[in-house]
C-alpha cells in the first residue's frame, strides 16, 4: 500500500501553532497570512550562517538576509526538524565543490545526502518556484492531499525546503560576478541504505517518444526500456495503486493550474503560458521491506514473456515482488516563449515524424501543458496496469492502431511487435472493407 515512511509527528510547538489541521476549512486564509509581517517574524527561517557567497532567495529572486516564510511552513508541514539547518549548510558547500551533473538534458548540478538533495536552477526555474510557492503551500495543506494519518502531506510533488542564491566571481579582479540559483528538496530515496541505492534500478518516465531510452549503462531507465522488456509494475494491493494514481491526478491538476503573476513582478521574457510541463515520474525499485523513500508502493515487477506460435492470450507473465519509491520531479517549467520556439524548430527539423516519416501525434517532450499532462497521466496509469504493452499502446491511442507510433512498436520484444503489427493490419483491413461495403 502507499505509505510515507517519512511521516513525523510535528514536535515543534511553533509548527503546531501555525499549521492548520487536516480538516481545517481555513487553509486558504492560513496560507494568505504567511506573507504578512507577523508571520514573517514567526517564520523567519534558519538564520544561521550560510556558506560563503550564498544568500537566501527572496520572492524577486534576489539575495536576502532572511528566507521566505513559506519555506519554514513547508518544512513544518513535512515534519523536517532543526537538523535541516546543518544539512543545508553542508549540501550548499558540497554542490559548488563536488556537485554531480544530471544525466537529464538540463544538465543541472546536484548533490545529495541521506535525506535531502540540492539542485541548481535556471533563472526561469527560480522565477517559477517563486511564482508557485504560495499556491504549492495551499495544495499540500488541502485535506484531500494529506496522508492517511493526516500527519504530513501525501503529495508526490517535490518537497521544496529552501531556495538560495550563490554569487560567484569569474575573473581574478573580482569585477565580474555570476548569480546562480539552488533549491533544496527532500530526497525521493531518503533513508534508503547505501548498499541498496548502489544497485537500485531507477526509472525516469514522461510518456513521450523523444529519445526515451537509457542514455548509458547505470543511468536511469526510461519509457522505451519498459517497452523493450514488456515490463509493468503491478500494485500488490489494488487499493494502494488506486490511491497513488488519485494523488498523482490531484498533483498534476495543481501543476496545470499554475500561472506566472501578471503584475509585472516577473520579467516579460520569463513569463510563460498557464500550466507547468516537462516533468517526470521518478521510480526506484528496491527489495521488499527495504526502509526509506518518501512515497512507497509495493508492486510486482511483471514481465510478459512471449513465444513463437503461442497466441497472445497464452503469453506467460513472470513477476517478482518489489517496492517502488515514487516521486514527481522537474516540475519548474512553464510553457515559455523559449519552449514554444524549441518545439517549432524541432518540428521543422522533422523530429516529430515517426519511423515511417508520417506524423502520428505528439511525441516530443516539448508539448503544451494540457496535452503534456494528459499524455503523461495516461502513460503512467498503464505502467501500473496488468498485461502487455501491446494492449496498453492500443488503449493509449483510443483504440486506433493507426495512431500508434512505429517508434513504440519497434521497441517491443520481437513477438509482441509482430502481434501489434498484426492487430494494426487487421484493423486497417476491417476499415477498408467497411468503406467498400458502404460504397456498394
């Protein structure tokens, strides 16, 4: 079932006095008060000395002496205790000296400890975080987004715990300075033993067909890698899987509703259309009873095995019990003018043509927020549905084999690919016969 091993009773009396109950009807009013001067005095945040050249990030993405009050409220909501201060100091020092470059296209710089992670942000992402922070706080406090115990939020979204500005000097005279942005979040794989992390399979899923395969040995597996093994993650308890997908649906609805402020506080060049996009579902597979992880779902790691001359209904399913550690990542991207231009260039370069040089629908990562959400959600749902990806591809394209991408069919194991092509031809022949009958 879905659980949150990181659920903590909020011990701080300050947290108890400020946080509304899960049943509170005044969540909106409570969150609105966070920007007031009184709340600012109560939630000044961790004022201890930050590493050299680091500052708190204010709502205008400038350097500040005190952090935004919303971050202290978020830490209270998730039961993050005072040890965060030391962890933040350590991570910020680590990211500028030992940071690892992400395998994603963004190339972000990251550093980790056993509970938290720090990641560099572009100026676009920093402005986006500032723009959505207040609404994010409202979202995690809504009663429907609380865990079963009501102690902590059940959201699958990143847990934003602090944002910072680093001022770096790039010339010997110290005249040229560069501003960089960093965000500290909870580690999706928090408290997982190091020996398990070393061999853990990780998946980064988007639902697109834009080079969605493992980039090098040891990196995250992606959408195509699931298709190649005809692999699914079937919830051990259907109720737990349903609860996870319902929470995911609410979280995606929140992302789609977000807007950059129109009051001039955000530079015009950075302002995007409503809705966030380009996010991924991060999954780590570990043995059952492995401790740790923010959001957990016991699953059966299922693979459909086909054989020549064996009909599809008799294909074998092999399954191994595992636990999936799950979170939505990389959510700080509006549909900006830059994204619109990137999509136009990709389409002009033929990158949205299928392997048969035909256009069969949206396949690029770069997609407007509403269709991105729909494609992502439907694909993720199929990851947790029993059966072969042959059936899933059919459902994902509303029962129309002519819309199924050749790129997807070509990823399937040989026999599954043959079966998909057979079903496509059968449906095509049936339609042609239907048109001929109408003509007669």
